[in-house]
């Protein structure tokens, strides 16, 4: 219930205040699990991805966000769970895999943190680990305009167009025994390359 209420409220706000658009929604599976990967430059990004689709999404979020009682409660209502960002959090990785195994979609920001200058950073190898273990569709997205709309806290909110561009599923070859840090790194790098393709093909033209 809370997820739907939040989704509806933010969608109305984004459309009326930011002229929010979603391009490529047809590339997203209507059923089953998938990993939704995107660039990350604003606090708005998780909510923007959530409102870009008509399915309930699950999120990994840094642990300290859950320390505040009200914020932590709200995040859990929208299917977020904590991860320790500075260390290998096996518990969070296991939870992510269980979510995907249950047929639910999971949002991951491969860079691991916000890029305050909009440049794409290298992805964390843990993303490749989850992809290799889950072997579900990986859907890339590029969020354009969120940093201009919200460069910092809510006090910095500005009226600026925001668009989520969604690409086709990334094809990985899972026929072999994919394991090891180098293999996971290659998967993570390919994900960032596909996000960059979306940026260059769509957002670059729009700008």
C-alpha cells in the first residue's frame, strides 16, 4: 500500500514539476525478475527509476540511511534493504539474490555512490557478482537531468526536465563457469559501457 501511495504521489509531482518522461519502457519485462542498472548523480534517482516503471522495484541502499527511525521505516516500505558499502556485505548480496530468485526486480547503481559531476564512474565488481550468480535479464537505464533538478538536498530543488532512458536487455554469455573477480569486473564494465551508450545515443541528442 505505502509503495503505491508513494509511487503515485511522486509520479504526479515529477510530471507536473519536472516534466518527467520515460523512454524505452517497452524494453522492461512485464513479469519475472531482472536487474535494473543506472547512472547515479542525485538523491532523486532511486525514486525516478521507481516511478519510471509500472512494477514494484527493490533497492539496495547504504546502511547508514536506515539509522534514522522515520527514514529507515519509509525506505523499508518501498522495498529497500541495507548494504554495508565499504566492505563485502555477504548478507546483503544473499538478500539481493533471494529477491531475484523470487521473481522480483532489483535496482542497482553500479557506481556504488553518486557522481556529483555527472561523469560515469567505474562499476563495483559486486554488481558483476550478482549478475553472474542470478543470471537474469539486466536492463540498463540513463537518468538525464536529475542532477540539475536536485544537485544536493531538497533545499536545492530546481525546475528542470528529467528523462529516464531505458535500453534493451544486456546479453551476457553464461554458458561457461563464470567466477572470479576478473570475470565479475568484465560484467560490471560491460554494464557501464551500455549505460554510456544510452547517454550518448539519447541524452546527448536531447541536450
